C-alpha cells in the first residue's frame, strides 16, 4: 500500500527514525552484554542474524516502514562491530536477503530491487576492502557517507524518497556515533582481556589466562594430561650481571622455543619471574617422559645468541601426569624443587630419580652453564689475570691475561687444575688448607710461588672466591697478579682464619715477634668519571704463615698494650711496599689508617708522618681515623696542631662518635661504612639517610667515599645520592700493586 507524503509530516518521520534507532541500539547493547559474559557466539548471532530478521518483522507487521538506508546502517554496523571476516560476509548475505524480502513486499518493482541489491553488493565489496585500512576520522566519514549516499541513491527509483531520507538521516545521526564508540569500546575491552590473559613480555598465558584456557577444555581433555614446571637456573645472577634488558630477551627466546615444540591446543603459562608451566591436555602417561625430554633439549642444548655473545641456559624441570588441576600443579612444583636441590639443570618426575641431561664425558664448562660463557665475555678485555674452576678445581675458563701471565695457552690449561702453574715447592698441607678455606665458603688470599713452562719462577698474589648459588657452591673464580720481587717477607699463605691462638706475651716486642705484615692497595674511584683518585693501604698480618684478620690482630694488640707499636710496624710495611714498587703516582692520594692511640702520642704520630711524607707528598696523604677509635682524642686541637694534614673519618655510621664532633673537626673526607652501603639497594630508609648525610657532609666542605661497593645497582644509587667516590670489589680486590686505571 502506498502512502502520500507531505513536507509538513516530516516530524513524524523524525519520530519514526528515533524509534528505529532505539531498536537498533537495543539490539546492539544486548549483543554487547552477551559479549561481556563471554557468550561470543550468541552475541554475533544476535547482531548478524537477529537484527535483520527483526527489521523484516517490523517492516512486515509493524506500524513503521523500514527504509532501505536502515539496512545500510545495519550492514555498516556489522562490519564495524564484528571484527571477524566470516561473520561479516555471512551477516552481509543475511542483510541482503532481508533487503530483497523488504523490496518485494513493499514495491514489487524490479528496478528498485536491482538498484538496492547492486548498492548492497557494492557496499559489501567496498567495506570488505576498506574496513581493515581505515581508522579514526576516515572510518567515521565512511560510515556517514555510506548512509547518506545510499539514501540518496535509493531516491532515484523510490516514490517515498523524502520519508526514507528523513528517517535514514535521523537513524544515522543517532546511531553512527554509537557504532563507532561501541566498536572502539569492544576493541579496547578485547585488548584489555588479551593483556590480562597474556604476559606482555613473552606472550605466554597469565594465571587469569590459564583459567580461561582451562574453562574452554572439554572434560575429556582435562581428565588426563601433563603439567611441566620449569625454572631458569641462576637467572637472578644473569640479570644482575648482564642487565634486565638482556634478561628479558632470554625469557622471550625461552618462551619461543617452548611454543615451537607444542601443539596449538597446549598452553604455556608464566606465573611470574623466571618460572614457566606447560599444560598439555589429552596426553597418556607413557607419552609424557619423551615430551618432557624433548622440551628440555629444546631449551638447553643450543646456546642463546644475544648482542653480548652466546650463552647456554640451564633449566630445572619438575613434571607430573594427571588431571589438569591445582593438585597436579602442586606435585609438579614439588618435583621442580627436588630438581633444583639435585644440582639444577635436571628433570624430576613423580617417584623418579633426578635425570641429568649432562653426559658423564661432557666438559666441566657445561656443568656451569652460562657462567663459563659469561666469564669469558666479561674477562675478555680485562688486564687482570682471571680463572674460573668447577667444584673439583678443574679450569673451565680463563682470560687472555691469565694465559699471558702463566705462559700457557687455553688448550694447555683446559680441565687442568691451577696447580699446573706451581713451582712444585709448596707443601701439600698448604693446598689442603687452601681447599678447606674455600669449602668453608670463605675467600682465600695469599702468595704462591709458580713456574712457567720456560722454567722461570715467579711469585703470584692470588685471590680465590667461592661462587655460591643459594647455599650451594658451584665453582670458584680467582685473580692472579705477579709480585714485583721475591721477598722473604712475602711468605706462602696457607689459610685465612678469622682468629688465632695469640701467644702469651709480656711485652709488645714479644707480641710482634710472631707476626709478619704485608701491604696491599685498593683503589678509590671517582663515581662520576670512574677514574682512580687514590689508594687505601691495607695490612694483611700473618701468624706463622697464616693470614689473619686485621681486626683480630689489633684487638689482641690492645690487650697486650702493643697497639701503638703495631700501628708503627704496619706503617713500615706500607712504606716498604711503596719503595719496592717505585715512586708514588702524582695523581693518587694515599689513604692510611691510624688508630686513636697513635694520634694521642704526638711524638710517635709526628715521627710516622715524617716517614710517610718521605715517600708520599703531604698534599697526597690522607690519614684515616676509625670511628670505632675516638676515645679521649681532642680533635679540634689535633686539627690545629697539624693544619697541613688531610684527615678522613672512617667507618661513619657504625662507630661510637657523634655528628657534633664531625662538625667541630670537619675532616676532608667522610667514609661511609660497608654496613650502610649493603642496605641501600633494598632499604629506602637507608637511601634517604645516605642522601641526607651526603648533603650534610658537602655543606661542611667534606667529600664522601662509600666503602664495600660490590654491585652495579649500588653504584647507581650512590651516584644518585651524589656520593663523591667509592671503593670495593666492584672495581678491584686489594692487590700488592696499586691500580691507577680502571679497565671495566
């Protein structure tokens, strides 16, 4: 039936457009609600099938004639809201069928049918081509232009063109912005869901994603499968050594290798850190061992190649077979813990002995994983001779400086013990004591006499340090430096006890008669330029060949009344070592520790100063006073008596003094004790204290040195706190020869 339309009836057409827009928006909102409740298929059916069917029903039995432009709106909305090509094409065909039914019922005109169908086909083809390519403003222009253009084209053969145009424009104005907003909202929602379900770094599933994955499994697949818990061995050490950026690359490469070995229906989950779990549904128990072995080989056999070089990765694995549930995961985690306790880089299954992938004949370097690779890379340009051994003492890595110093090539040193360099004059009990010290988890330092292949003998000052991962020692690394001369006062050191049986003595001479003293030097480094600005002279006392703790010796000297005499003997050892090496460098300050008892004895202190300034210019000499030894010293008087002497306050933060004394005394240098430095990375309060203390010291005109610096993270924080200089193992261990340039 045809209607006669007058221009004065356009408000009715607007109202019809509003009602139709409400109908469309209602359908789309229902689809959105289903989508948010994970009823994805139902949501797509409603938008692609339900909406055009409903428009046909309204047009057939309702009070409103649906204009052709409304189908265009529905079609454009379909392509904007449903981002899946198969549903887009299928929904377009259904809308085309609805248009055909609509035209046949309302006009019966073949020309109108042909025009409308041609327009629909052209629009579908245009949307199919342009939808993936257009975003933002261009997509909005496409949507508005499509609706208006189709409505105008429809007027060519439609006697109700004016009413169709008004209704279509009303619906377009009310719904197109909604379509765009809903499409953007849906995209963001799906993106948020993906981010919640997937790890941003590796693309593996998160715990939340695992729940979704499990909910989509059939009961049969969940009933039997294998859960594999993986842990990257010593990954914290790798991050601390190479940085988190390279650590992230290793995690990504590990996840990629795992995924290539799995089926599409399997899942890789990263619960956190360097731990991963692999979920493989529908696997029989007899298939699981081969799968686990294959995965372990995939992630450990071939090296990981990064910008800094190639590294082998050790991976501990625990796995269990059963229902894919929390109980099976707990069993796999327990097996993983057993794998780590059995030496790492091995596989443990329920009720099974640990299976090590390392063959008996494999080189010792393989047992240390990437540690040997990292050592070679780190030491490649280092001028100090360095060596890495496994727990049996076999050499697994050396640098070029070690080969040059010992006169032996890597092929000659590989899998040998460092004793290959020995001159053969060291008693066996010396090495027994050395190994006992290392097995106790302590650092060994001392002098050993060596011989090169050409027969030349030489003395080396060596430092050996146990490498511990948790409570387990996995190897030893050492440094070696040739002593400038062979001296009777450089005896072979056999052990490094922290205490000894001090002899009963009546005089200071009796006490000192049993001891010998050697001086070593540790560089003080400017934190901004990393240049060496000075050396702290340290004493290594020995008692019948045993290396002793200086604190223990000074404590016993205090009891024997020999502390001033001990201070003088230590000073003589420092002067003797400087004279043996040549003139003191002009660019270096010498930091020398002096006990408070010597400071109170003006005659002794003046005599000591004269001896020191004979080898080190006064403006390069810094006298350190320990904060633990501040008793009965008139600091203001001391500063007045020795105006040309540069003083430093040692051990700030752990001693017995008050800050008011530092204000009165105003030493040139303030040295922060290692006890505070060790806490700055993990304790925000300590960092705040350090920052305030540094600002306060700078206000006094003093400079600040941090002692006991061992890690890059400590250095970064010290720089942020404006600390001037630092010293510690991060740069160098104490050596018999001073170091004037850093090679890091």
